[in-house]
């Protein structure tokens, strides 16, 4: 079995950004990945602005007295006249500082009476003035290619006037689920059957990553059916993702099906939960009708996840998520981890790398979810993240552990 770090390195070494870009409205670009740098055509702010409600003044005019006539009123969005010598301008937050003014005095440090104002604070040069270009300089790269666009990144692009953005096309993922025991919610639950929760979890995770998902549903536990679905899914997709059937049982047909239709680069990882994880590729058959004449060496990546719901969830977060992001053109795919205190003891060490579901308690420590079974999906909802516990390591209360929040893994 490969160590988790070795397995992840194999996946990421194979993942190269997909071809294909498009230009879309900035309003529609959430979670898309930039294919080109965004360069600002202007300074932000584009002029000197007031950071406070108050009065714009010339400091030199305060040398011989603090009472000044108010010569103009400047709301945000209005162009001011030059500040007349020996006067003050009533100004509001975000408004353009008038030419000639070199400071803004906040209104709490003034006393207004009629058309005059008394300045009770002697300001420093530039006080409460946000200089032109203080945030962004014209010509600077504000968002580099490979950036996954968050709401705040969209706002930044909009702040320099970008109405459209160049992004990579969506990663195309085919997904299917194996197991004759699987039943969809809403259908009668026959003896020995279970509801297919993985379909909902994995579809949601893929869509959250911005993937274009083709769902082939539940595939019968037969080698021929699995092979046929793999062949169909290989056409027109960047990745085939399966769930279940990758272990060593007589009814686990995914591994031999992939080996017959393509190749496997790894199978089984020294982790808990999620040991039976497979990675490889499926040939895009050049002889099939729609794909006739295609490159006979062309392949579609394949990742096979285990069927237990927690195992599939955890292995998706740790392996599929970074792989898909790298295909989409994102370079920084590693989640940020925290060093937190364990407020529990787990005396029994496992020879595999454990990923334990835990919750942050009000004291800032971690409480372990009491049932760490790979079939207990409740732990993924009530937990706040995963403790990355090294092999052969027992955890003592009070020690510092490596904690990866779900907030780092679900976006």
C-alpha cells in the first residue's frame, strides 16, 4: 500500500490543465479558473478620496486661525471645484478630495455653525485622504492566471471595470455507482438494500468544484456492464469517477474492468478510512462510432472510490478535489491545516494514516466524534474537519494535532 503523500503525488504529477478556454461575464464566473492574468487598466481609487465624513482643508490656512468659511459641499460621485484659499469644503466618505486640499478633518473634530466651521484638531498632511492608486496601480496584475474565482475576486475584477473574464472550460466528469444493493430515495427499500447516499454526496462535491457532471447512475454488479459503462464514459470526459466495487470481493468488478479497458497506476492506499482507492485511465476507443478516427492513444483519467460513505467522502476531499482543481488549472491545491489541541485520548494506534472526524469545542480544542466507522456519515456532518493522524501514533489528551477544516476541503 502506498502512503497518502506518495499516492497524492502520483495523481498530481499526472494532472495537467485541460485545454479549452472561454470568455464569460464576470457575474457568471464564480468558482471558475482564470486562463489569463487580469491586469488593471486604472488606478484604484482613480482619484484622491476622503476616508471620512468631515472637512477638506489646506493645512497652511490653519496657521492663523481655526475658523474657516465653507466654500463647497462634495458628496461622493460629484466632481469638486478647486478648494478656495482660506476655506474648507464639506466632504463625505468616498468623495473626491478637491484640488488644493491636503488633509481631511473628521466631523467629530470640528464645530459647524452656519456657513463656517471651526477646526479643533490640527491635521497632518494626507490625514484621512486615501491616495489615488493606494489599492491598485494601473498596469498591475490583480488576479493571476490559475486563480479560482471567489466572490471577493469577482468584486476585485469588477472594481477595475472588468465586465468579462477569460476562464478555462469546466472539467467534464462522468460518474457512476456500483452495487446491486443500492436504491434511490423515493423507491421501496427491499431486504438487504440501502439508499445510495454517495450519489448525492459526490454529485454535490463535484458541482461545488464547478465540474460539468454526467451521471450514469447505478450500474449493475457485472463485469460486462461495468466495462460497457467505462467505454461510454470515456468519450467526451476528462475524468471518470466511480464509487464502490474497487475492493477484492467477487462482486467488485471495477478494478478488473478498468484493467481490461485501460490501465491502473495505483490501487490501495495506507489510509483509514479509504484504503481501496484506484487511479488510472480508460482508453477512448477509436473504433466506436462517435469516436471513430480519434487518437488511439487518447485516455480519460479514472479514479475509483470505495463504497462506504465516509471512505468515499474523505478520499474525494483528499485526492479527487486536488486532482480536479489541478485539471482546472489551479496550482495551489493543498488545504491549509491548523495545529489544535486534542481534548481526548485515543490510545490505540493504527498502522495506517488515519483521518479522524472531529469538532472544534468552545475552548478551542478538538473533540473526537465517538463513532469513527466508515459507514457513519453522521460524523462528516457533525464534525468540523479531519485530524490527520500519522501511522502508528496514539493521541494523548493535550497534545497538538494537525487538523484540516472542512472549510478548506469543500471549496
